[in-house]
C-alpha cells in the first residue's frame, strides 16, 4: 500500500454539535432517520459525583486488516491499494449484516435498499476547500483527515495516540 488515509479526532475539542454527521448526510443525500456514514456518540465515565462525558465522532476507520472485508460472503468489501480506503460495492452487497457483527467498532449501517453503507472518505468528492465535508464543517477543528503520516505528526503535538486493535484501525484519538 502506498499510503494509508485515516482520521484524527481531538476529543477535547469535540462539542457534540453533530455538524460532521449532518454535513456527511447532506453531502451524500442520505435522508434523516436512515443510515449514517458518520455519527457522534457520548461516552460516560466515572462515578457520581465525579461523572465525565466525552464526545466521539465515529466513521469507518479504514482498518489495515478490515474484519468486515474478511467475513463478507459476497466479496463486496475491498481495501484500495493506493490509499488504504475500505470501500463497499453496493452492487455486490447482499445485506447479510456479517460486516456489522465483525466490525469491532459497530460502524456499518444499512440504507433503505438494505445494503451496507459506511464512510468511503468521499472518494472523488473532496470539494470543500480540499477537505472532507465532515472535517470542513467542524466548528472547533476537532476532526482531521489525511494520511496517517500527516495525522501522526499533528497528533504528536497533542500527545495523542493511535487506536490499537487487531484490525489496525486508521484512527488517532
């Protein structure tokens, strides 16, 4: 693989505004209440009265070893050689949900047509000043996208860490 693209989220900057999720849905023409390629979740921690709440913007992590691809019986999921982006061929997808159960992050969702839907890094659609719509719309600049090499340099300034897992996710927190 030539380069691996991924995301870096500065969780201390995410304010749960859902701008990234709304921008993604709007950009791709996804109706409200249906699948979503990016979503914001809350993570609660601690014990009363010292409760913490962290917001995390999640999308496909374009793993180095995608579990979803390994279990797809239709061969609908592949990893691009040039950039490491994991893509779905909707013409091949049979909507079996194996990918959802295999993904350790619970990322795959399913559209109205029953086929799997997930972030494809806006392949061929990067138009908002050269940035992905989810990144361009973030009012706090918490979300970044690029090569893992670029993101690692940016994250080093913040002492962030690459997410570790058997699937080798391309995500830095």
